[in-house]
C-alpha cells in the first residue's frame, strides 16, 4: 500500500511510500543478528520475514495542521546519483503518488527535515531541464540549526577518520546532498533554520532526539486531546523498541543514540501516543506497550 492516512485529533497524517526493502541485519546494523530478529516473534508478519530478514521502507508523511500542509522528510528522490546503488538514479512515481493522494507539490506549505541524510531530503528538489529546482515552490523548508551547523563545520575527511566505511560513504553522499538537494533550496531563498524544539504550529512541535545525527529531531503532534510522534531515524526499525541497544551503522553517536531510544521508550511507552516510524513498513503506526521486561510495538488496528 503506497498511501494510508490517520486522524490524530484535528491533525491528519498521510503516508506516501517511495520504496520498500527486505534486508539481512548486516546491511544496516552494527550488532544485530538473524537470531535476534527471529527471537522477536511479534515482528512477523509486518516487520520481519520467517527467515529473519527485516522489512522496512522509505516514506514521507504529510501532516495537515491549522490549514498548513507539512511534508516530513522527502525520501531519496529521482535522478540523484548516490553511493548506494539501490538509491541511485531512481525513476519512481513518488510525486504522482503524492498528487494522487491530494497533495500536489505546489500545495505543500512546509517541508520539514528531521535530519539531512540522503534518504530524508531527496525530493527537496527535482531535475528540470538539467537543473535542480525546489520541488515544493510555495513551501518554506525547515532545516535544524544544530544539524545544519554540524554538516557545514565538518569535512568529509574529518568525519570519515572517526567512523567506519559505511558511514564514510554516507557522509560523502551528504556532500552531494548539499549540491543537489539543499543548495538549490537555499539559492531560491526558501529555507529557514529552526531550533530543535521549534513549534511549527500550535499542534506540531519538534523534539530533540540526538544520536543518529547531532541535530536530529522527531515530530510531536498534540491535537484535541490526542497525541502522536514521528520518529525520524531516532529508530530505524521496530526491533529497536524491543532491543534499543541495537545500533544503526549510520548513527553518529552510538551511545547517545541508544540513550535517546531508551528515553523515548520510557517517555512514550504504555500511554496513548501513536508512534509513526519513518522507516517502519506498513502498517507503520502503533503504540509502544510493555512486553516481558521491555517493550514492543502494538500496531494500530
């Protein structure tokens, strides 16, 4: 299913999927095994295969609040040359799917990036007559100030010297991202640097969730007595709800990311907050509930 929608009080959230993937744990995790996945039997059938592979996706959320249409994270994008072959030079129907869901690009008011990795900023721009131009010409693009300053201050060589090859390759892609997915937005005068606790509307607020990147944020919704949170890459897969110590290879601060996940679970576990995982496969949303001595995701009905 490419699109789905949820109502959180007066706020409507719509998922637009760019791609789905099934991968072994070695692809994206430092310390996760097939046995770990098979041990979390609740992951099947939505989030894991019987063989112990992880099911995930790349998707955006359109959040409607107070007359504003806010797209949270913009996936990989078409025509972008990326180090990951599965993400390079895509020719997918994302914009057509977005329009079919009722959100043509010129109707988007705000573009919100939880962080500036390649799979969260790609559709910030599109290729038109050989030039990268903003995909959402009437929108204000919100970039986190902490996140922005980090990527401006660090060089590829400095970062790659402290992290493994997979992360070095991601950082090199981040240099390309500046050229094709961020720079054209800045050149067009459409960006705004915001703080990690920025209020977007009186129903939508950013929440600092650092670790995956220094300025990473999640998106908190409070509306008419109902609550939800969009995780961004604070966690990549529901297995990190049960096993928050399992770390992405792309976490900038492994210990900090683990602590952020544990704090998040303590804050939102066993309450009425709907959790939307930015990379969680369908059905995507659910509640964090007690499970043995830890937690699991109970998917929304």
